[in-house]
């Protein structure tokens, strides 16, 4: 399936926007005037460059984390088997809290790449309690 490319129109001249609407509180017609100035080409180039950098950070974010545990899981359904990986990694979020992320990584056979299908982030304190309970029950 092809993704449709979004075409954006960038104004080259100052555009004036005039809107007229009826205000129920004052019971009058109100006109709204606004001038939209064009964005300079330098600002546009810088913002596109910054978006590209952010996109690169987001895609490599999962691979750069320290994986504690990695195993392969086979799910059996009625007609087929689905192979996926279970990864456990620890990271610190923006508020400086340590979290454990459990993620299911599936293999896409058409692009020959792994992609993240399900993730759960748990605070590390709660994860330690959960592990202790599991050890006691087994």
C-alpha cells in the first residue's frame, strides 16, 4: 500500500484572512481580520533539518537502550504459529525516573525488519516487587 505524500502550500506573499460570524453573547455580527506573513526560507530550512534530526533520534531510540533480557516466543493459534521476541530494557525518562520496558517485537516478512507491536512501561520499584512475587510463587 502506497502512502500518499502530503503537499504543503507555503505562502510567498502576505495573506489577509477575513472571517465573519455571529456572536450569540453580544447578538452581533463580528468580523475577524488577520494577516499571515510568509515564513523566511532560512527558518523553513532550519525547521526541516531539525525535524529530520528528531525523526532519526526517534527511530534509533529503541535500539540504543540496554536490553537486559531477550527471548523468542512462539504463539500458537488455530491455523498458524507466530514467532516474536520479548525484550526487557531499562531506561530513564525525561522526569529522571527509572522505568522497565517490556516490549514484544514482531518480524515483518515483507520488509525483513523487526517492529515493536506491544510495549508496557513499568516503574522499576513495581517491577522488582512483581519479580519477587513470581519467584515466591514458583
